[in-house]
């Protein structure tokens, strides 16, 4: 806050708080010392009185009264213990008879030998020590050579004293706080009445003058200074009003004079007057020009400030762009496990933020000691021979992998140890390269090359790429692990499928052929790479459920009974249960479940029809049925190709999707697939089997 009243009030209050707090603390400390001195004096007086009583009793031969005296004194609420000791610390007599003959702690004995007369024990107890010296009156029963007959030790509780000090401190704090609060309220009221309120009246009057009202007059009587300020202000307003009135009258007189001029002399006089006014106007113009120059200077300053603000906004936009990049890379880590997708997203977002022409990721193959280029963006695609690059001294990525730290080359001309032309076939002018590190292991690099605006990369760009690389490393490693896990799953399931087909010479190679047919149809229909992967996995695994079917039933040559058919129709459900624990095969499980459904809804196991079936399921049903027709089975020989094609076309719209059948028949008639010799005889009225 820049308010004058707040500054005054704050400063005064701070000084008052400091002074009063210091004064209260010193007063409390002084009173505490005074009470301590008084208490110490009283304890000494008590000791002398006790020693006198004990000496009188001893002189009169009443030594048995000593313990009685001590017991009476210890009955006081303020005396916690009282005893008489010998110089070696042995308790000779005490108000507590059980202590007699015992010894005091060594630290207390050490204090006695040092000659301490009063000890303050942690503000809990005053311990008073007083020597009982040998005197001529005692020589009858004590050795005159002994200087000290005993030591009187009195322990006095300080609980009441501490309570008094606590109450005194609380009173001191409360009274100080009340005084401070009262002073603050008084000063605040004073400032409001004698400073703030008059200033507000003065400002209000100034605003009236600014609006053209010169009749405003103020009368401030709160103080002599404010009264003087108000008087000068009123005088200034009056003078300003007079100047304005005179200027108006002057202009009015000039207009009248111009209307009445009829004589040369009057015209001459008028010209002289006009000349004078022109001089005044020129003077005003000079003043106006000075003001204009001041305004221009202010405009220049404003322009400078605007430029600074624009620079700051530009820097802020850069920071926001970098944060956006980091956010997108973080999303890639959390939402995607496919290598290709993650690599592409990381490279695209990094190039966009760093304004790069070219970007790519390299994976280091430690076993072969070569670098595999992945996800090259901004340059022509790599041929198969260009995927792997050797590790050599002039390679930027090789240097980063060997040294384990990022590299900034602002201008390739300043780094002759590196090749100007990359092994990938483009010219490098400026670049930054950062290592991809996972658990202290460098798995590769990420590189951006050549800014699209022609500028060079800076340390700030290097820092951003290093941060992106740290996040990207985790995503890439996770994707590689995920891909290895999927590959392991698929290899295991491939082995199961091969085991199933190996037991039956009639179905050997069935899954491989169905996969070939299905992928050819899917590619012809333009399915995406992700859907092609689902198609391939579903085709390979579509008969996995036959593991749970009796092998004798699978090889049965004769006619199948109703029970046999029902048992065979369970293999899609069995396949779903086998693959259910594998999360990434969720879409594949649906295809396997639906590959024996019919387009007209008369298939099994659920009777799903038409567009409710997955497109991949409808493709798989056609490929599976075609291979069943063109393969030898225990109960019949393979059909001729033309007969199988006719069966597909005849059942389009009932068993098969009519939009897919033409694609497959076109592929078959083009001769893209190899077929064994089929039976020459035509089989009439054959219904397409559902294998």
C-alpha cells in the first residue's frame, strides 16, 4: 500500500510496540531480580534464626529439641526439607528421621565445599546452605580444633513465587497490549480527523475545479497547517477564476472593438493590440510546442514499454509452448503403449515446439553396436539398407550415446569433427541431440535438425529437449516392454495353434491360409494398421477354442449327431475364455466369438446379424469358410476353386456380407493366391461349411 496515512500509522504503531514491549520486558526482569533478592535475604534471615534456636537448645543441654525444631519448621508449606549435615555430607539430623545417617548427592556437597550459600534449582526450589561454626560456648562438648560443627541445609519451595511471577508477567502482557491497542485507536482517530478527512475535502474541491466550477471554497479548521493549506488553495482558485474571467472579458472587448472600428487610427490601435496578442499567442505556441515535445517523449517511453511487454509476451508464449509439449509427451506416456504411435507423437510435438525441419529417434542396439533409425520426420522415408547406422566418431548420435550427455551444435561450421551431411542424406546446419536414458542405461537418442525460420538452436532449446527426452525415455522403454510382452503372448498362442493343427493333417496350415486371405481382404478394403493387427491376430487364433474339443470328434469321418454339432459349436466360447486374461486381445476376442455368426443372424453362438457384427468378424467368416471348402476334410475332398467361388456368391447376403464377397472373389480371380489341385468333378447343391 502506498497510502500516507497507512505508512504513518504503521510506523508509529511499530515504534510503540517495540518501545512498550522492551520497557515491559525490562520492568518484568527488574521485578524478577528484586523478588529474587528479597527471597534470598529472607532465606538467610530464616537460616540465622534456625541456627540461633538450635544453638540455644544445644547450650541448654536440650539436644533432643533440635529434631522437634526441624520438624516444626518443615511443617511449613514453603519448606520442603530441612537437615543438618557434617562437612562430609552425612546427614546428622533431619525433620525426616529416615534421612539421618544418609548422605547428600555429590553435586550438593561440591557446592557446599565451594562455599555457595544459596542455590536456585531450576526455579523449583531454593536451597540455602549455612555453616554452624564452633564457638567457645561449644568447646565443652566439641573439639576446639573443629572450625565447623555442621551445615544447615534448608530447601524452600518456590511454587508461590513462580505463581506470582507468572501472574505478574500475564498482567504486564495484558496491560501492555491494552496500552498499545488504545494508542493505535487514538492515533488512527487523530489521523482520520486531522489528516485524512481534510485531505479528502481538498481533493473533492479540486475535482470540482477540474470540472469548471470555480465557486468551490473550503474551510479547514482541524489544524493551523491544514487551515493555511485551505486558505492558499482558496486564494489560488480565486486567482484562477479571475484570470479566466479576464480572459473572457478580453475576448469580448476585442470582438466589440472589431465591430466598431471605422477609423484608421482605431484600426491602427487595434492592429497594435492584435500584434501584442499575437506575441502572446506566439509565446503560448512556444509553450504548447514544449508540451507537445514532452508528450512525444512520453509516447516514446510508452512505445519502449510496449516493446518490452511484447518481448515478455513472446517469452511467455515460448514457455507455454514448451509446457504444452511436455504435457503432450506426458499424455503419450499415460495413454499409448504402441511404439510407432508414441515415437511419432514425441517427434511431431518436439519438432512443432522447437520449429525443426527434421526430427528423428534412434534406438541403440548394444549387441550389434549399431544405431537403428526410427520415426524419421521431415525427410524422405528410409530404405531397408538405411535403417541401421554404424557407430562412428563423426556421428552426432554416436557421440551422445558414448558420452551420455546432450549435445548442442548452434552452427555445424563450428564443429568440424561432425559430418555436415548426415548419413540419412540431408545437410545439417544447426541441431540438438539428447540421450534417451532409462535407469542409467542409454537406449537411444532424440534429435531435431535445422530450424524452419533459419535461426540457430540455443541452450534454452537444449534444456527443453533434455526434459522431453527424460519423459520420452520412460514411454519408449515401457512401449518396448509392452511390445515384448505382446510378442511373448502371441508366440505362446501360435505354439498352441500349431499344436492343434499338427494333430490333424486335414487342418494343418488352416490358420496360416485364413490369415493370408483375411489380411488381403482387409488391405483391399483399406483398414487402418491398427485394425489390420486385430485382423491378423483374430485369423491366427480363431480356432484356439478347439483345444477344449474332443480330438476324436474333430477327426470323426461319419455323419455328426446333434450332440456332436453342439459340442463343436462351443469352440468360439472356449476360445474367448482362453484369451480372456490377455487384456490387449479384447477386440480379437470379439472377432473369435463372431467368426461363425451369419450375416442373416442364423449363425452361432449368439445369433448376431448384419452391421452388429464387427467388420473383421465378417471378413474372417468368409476367409474361414473358403479355406474349409478348398481343403480336404475327413468327410469329403476339397472343392474346385470355381465351385467355391460360386458358393461364396450364392450365399452372399445370407451367410456372408454381400459387400465383402466381391472384394474376395476379385482377389481370387486375379490369381494372387496358390491353390492345390482340386477335384475335377462338380459338387452340386453344396452348402458352404462353417468350420
